[in-house]
């Protein structure tokens, strides 16, 4: 039973197996961006509580990075998300084997599963002074679930934000 608890904990910790892709404007000077705020009309695609959890996690991470939230920011942040449904594509596997006594065997396997829901979250950084030009973007896909307990959703969002902002500022050559 004790091992089962550790296994469940390990699965929970690794369940934020998010895929994050980044893009940025190569001419942007990231050292010029010190202050930020959020667009007032954001439609995050999350419920109000999860939107607040995500914004708090972003604020905490950006504070660690050295950025400050301001009423007169250098850039604005826009957050959008949507639920995606990925279809389980059935594959057929065929195996041939031999056994003792000259008997062989053939097996056919067809995976049985359901469609998988994932959440895509897009975070845009938009330069306020340069005609609202997009200068950095992160797109994440994760197994974030609306129906999890609030504490679990918050932990998942914090971990996701850590992963998203591991690519900010970008390492330029």
C-alpha cells in the first residue's frame, strides 16, 4: 500500500508532461523589457478561478526572473487556451513466435482506447511601444484537467508555468 502511494505521487508529479514550443522576434532586445501587465480584455479559455491561478503562477515566475508588474508596462501579456481532442488512431500489431516442441504462434493486437483531451495554452508577449508587436510566444500542450481538485489544478499550472518560462528570455547567439 505504501508503494502504491509513492507510485501515485510519482505519476502525479510527472503528469505535467507538457510539450512547450517557443518563438520570438530575433531583433527584440529582451534586456529592454522590465515591466509587464495583462491585456484587460483577455479571454483565457479557463474558468475564472483557473485564470487567476495561472496569472498568479505567471506573476510569481516573472518576479523570480526579475520582471515587475506595472500600470505603465513595457509589454503586455495575452493568454489564450483551448481544449483539444486527439483521436486515438488504431494500429494493428502482428507478432509471430515459436514455442517449445515445434509449436509456433501468431498474434494480432488492436489497441483499444478513447480520445484524449489536452489543453493548449498560448502566452504572447506584446511590445507596448512598438505598435503592439508580438516579440515572444510560448505554446504549451498538456494534460491539464478542469475536473481535478483545485489544489491539483493549481499545482499543475505552477509546474506548467515553470516549464513555459524556462525558455524566457530566449538564449540567442
